[in-house]
């Protein structure tokens, strides 16, 4: 099996999943994150949400596949943690702006 090669901002996002200081550097200033019916805009809102999710679920994500789709980079990842239905495969739909994440939508 070969390792999945992700674009740098996406690789940095998954590497920093429990480190909000590192996560903050992954996003543009006006980035938008959508997850579970909620929208978070800006680095402060995104990192606050990610910190709360990390503390609550202690989930780990392992990227499985990467595909380009209508200008987005879509990663399917195996996610396991302290939440109902764990483990699950989630889709992470990234829109990149140079070396940062401009938008991210996470869906089941």
C-alpha cells in the first residue's frame, strides 16, 4: 500500500487535528467551515469549534482517498472517536487559496 500524497494545506490540517494553534495556520483569514448543519466563519470561530470537537470526541482521522471535484479537493477519511456511530468515513471538501484552506465542508 502506498501513502496518500495530500496538498500541503490539507496534509497540515490532518496533522494538526488536535492542535488549534497549528490548525489556525491552515486557514485563510475569511475561511468558512461547514459541519453538521453549522457554519463557522473566520479563524477564531473555526479553531474554537475544532477545539470543542477535539475535546468532546477525541477523534482521529486517517485520510483514505483524494479526488479533484469541480475545483475542490475531496478527501475521504476514516474517523474514529467517542461519538455515536464510530468509526465512520467522512468526506472533507476543501477549497484552497494558494497555501491555505479557504473553505471546508465536512459530511458523512
